[in-house]
C-alpha cells in the first residue's frame, strides 16, 4: 500500500479542505476489493497523527501541509508553480486524480454534493414509498436486471411471463419521483447537472449516492417502488394491450451482460426465460426496421483494465443480452409517449431531426471518393442509411465510413414539440427508462404519475393503474389538447424560474452534450495515462483519418488513439487535398490518407490537455495503396 499512501498524500495536498474516505478512494481509483484495506490505511494514518479529521473529512496534519517538517511522509515532487499538470510523472492513481480534477474544471463538473443537498437526501431516504396505497404488488413476478458489470446504478428491471395465449412483458423502472420532491434541493441539483456523467473509475451522479446507488436502484432481493409498463403480446408477437402502474417489485436476479449471455446458453428456467426475451426482442427489432429505423451501431471503445492498470483499449462486445434490454426500453419509452399524447399531456420528447441536405451531399461526395455511389435524394429516409450500412459492412474502412454517416446526421435532443426521431423512424418518442441518471426521464415520470394519480381517484379500488390498447392512439378529440408550453418546472439554483418544458428541454440537451464531451475526454485521459507509462515504445499504427492539421492514429495491439500534427510528418510542406482527403508532401509526393500504415515512438502525454505525443519513425510504404479510391 506504499504507493497508495504516497498518492493519498499527493492528492490531499491539492485538497486543503480534506476528503472523505469514499471520495478519496474514488479519486484514486481504488478497486472495490481493496477499499477495506484503503480505509484501514487512512484510519491508521489518522491514529499516527499524520492526518487530521474534521467532520468526517481527512486532511494532512498542519506540519505536513507545509511539506518541510522532519518526519513527514515520503512524497513525490509535484509540478512546479505554473507548470502543466502532466509534466511530472507520478503513480497512476495520483496522475488519474490530477487529470480528473483538471477535466472536471474544464467541463464544469461538480465535485461531490453540498451538505444541504446531502442532508435533504438523508431526509428523503426516511420515506417508505412502498407503503403508499394504490401500488400494484408485483413482487411475485420474477424480474431481473441486466447491466454492465461495473454499473453504478440500476434503473430498470424486466420480466416476461405467460398471459393467455401470449406473453406479458414487464418493464419496471425505479420510482425516483417517489423520493425526489419537485423544487427541493435534491431536485434543483439534479436539474443543474442534467444527467450523470460516467468515467472509467469515477462517476458524477445526477443524484446523491444514497439515492442513486442505494434506495432508488433496483437491487437483487430488495423491495423497491417502481413505475411499470406491462405490455401484452398475442401468439403472433403483436402488441395488444398496455398497462401503466405504480408498483412494488423485487428483483430475483441481478445479472451482468456477460452473465446473461452465459445464461442464454444454459439449460435452466432462467435460460429459457432469457431465450424467450431474446426472441421477443428480435421481433421488436424487425418491426422497427420495417418502420424505417436506422439499425447500425459503432461499438463503444472501453479501457481494458487489469487490476486498476489500463493495459489497452478495445470495442465493447455487442451481445444478445444488450439487444434484449435495448428493445424493451425502446418499447416502453414509446408506449409512454403514446399514452401521454392520448391523454393530451405535455411531453418532453426525444427528437432526432432529418439530416440537413448539405451534410447528406458531403457524405455522398465522400462515399463516391471511396467508390460507393449513394443517392438518397433530397429527403433521405432511415431506410437509405440502413441500405448504406449494409453496403459498407465488411469493408476495411467500414468503421470510419459509419463514423462519417453518424456525423452527417443531426444530434438527438429534447423538445416539447414532436419533430420525429429519424434514427428510430418514430414519432411520439421520449425518455422514461433512466430517471436515476437523466433528468428528462424524471420529468416524464412526474407527468405519468400525475395521470396515474388522477386515474386512482376514478377507480373504486384506488389503484394507481391504467391501461389502453397498445400502439399509436387515434387523433385526440375534445378532452384535452396537448399544451406546448407545459407545466411549471423547478428552476436551477440562482436561475430564473419557474421554467416551462421548452426551457428545460434546452437546458438538459446542453448538459447532455457537455457530459458526452467530458466522457470522451475521460477516455482520452486514460489513453494519456497509458502513454505516460509506455513512453519510449515503438508501435505500428494505422491512419484512421487525415485532416489539414495532421493525422488521427490508432496504435496496433493496444487500441490507443492520438493525433500526429502535420508539423511532425517531415521536413517539407504538406498540402491538404480536399478532393482526395489526404496530406501530400510538395517535394517528395508522400501521401497520408486514411488506411496508411506507419511506425511511431510514444513520447508521452500531457494530462492537462490529454494530448498524446508521437514521433514518426517510419513513413508510409510507397507501394501501400490503402485508402486509394
């Protein structure tokens, strides 16, 4: 634990107010199985007088904060005043903590929760939503969760059971709204964050961990309040009826995607149920494709972690169990969207507008340079993109072409107006299934629960339950027209309020984009940490894409990506040729384009900018025609 001890001291020097044990462990990337040892270390240092304790936070002793007292703990020398964070190598834990601190500053991500927010969370945690009257008791229904192995929270559970001649799919979502009061401190903080932000060993949660990771999450063998969508299918696999209810659920099994994949092949009752889920998900996916959905995906690049040390990066496998959860969540989101439209309620919709003509033309021109003649017309359809995805599948440059296809599309966002969802081929689509990590879903829950409460007042049994025919509703007549402005919603701290749906849509869309960019930079930080440990190594690499300013590379074997500036390509001027998308040397004619091979030496990386530095050792083979059109 000596390296951890040194890293803790280095970290506490940057935190004069101190840190709690859990927060320090998170920032240092302490694995879960080593947390108890880390806690004992902190308490021992406190007993020895080397750490002070103030209100559950530990900080360096007064003499050690100065760094010059005799007997102070061994420490690494920190960066010089005014130096970049990445100039002085240290332990992986310390460098990750310093890099994450810089990343949080760059993207305005908060570090923990203020004491009043945590106090309100503790007060809300004393509630017992399960005891509220009107809940439908589904604890006897065998529900399961399927999540990443390192999931920090568990929003959703699914169940599938016989119903007449068909099946009943249950999508059970954590009832966050039963805990979080509209306009309260926790709610305002959740709105200010907009969503959770996830990194390799760190999370910036939307809700305090007491709620997000414990009371709201659907944990195995624990009774939890939920909001459930119960969708009936006939023997032919057609959706017939859909019910919505506030429920009480008890998860039978919590599985990782890998565990679920193993169970799919097992001869067991759970395996049989999962195979039925897989068959139903395949039917739902086929139906979406018929409706014009764009069905291509780029695998997520994730660190390959070996005991806290990232040894490389690889695309996450797309498993059959992923498809099960994806299709069931899409179906539930769509059914809630239909219900709220039928009832004339305002909605915070998830929209994905049709690609701009200029972007489609640029994509078509790029494809033509790659030998693909694609002519989608003036108003491209999802089916045009789906056909293109099939055509590029199997090509050596398929990954980069799919990236280009995604770039040509508009970004999905939130809106109170139904502008349609191009990627899904749907209207009436919204987000409902992740209220622990997305504020938009919490807004939808509140709208649905308000309607369920009104329904309970009309029912003799008082149940917060309603049902309807599955699928799109008939055009609304009379009762209530959809109101575009929406109800008043809580304002962010120190902001104007109350806000309507249009303002909330703009705010959460902006914060979602900020989180996505931060998560991408978090991956770059992990690559920078890798580069600092592997400085001096030679690696083969491939050019992923050429730009006027340089080359985007991927190193062989480890999956690390970085940028080689044009100024490092050689002692000549390299001109950018737009029509061939290549950099070409004016003296030698050396051409750099996507697909070309090279050899580089890893020089290191800067943690503040998360920039990797390479030195070009060997240029492209003049006989290498990869990337030629």
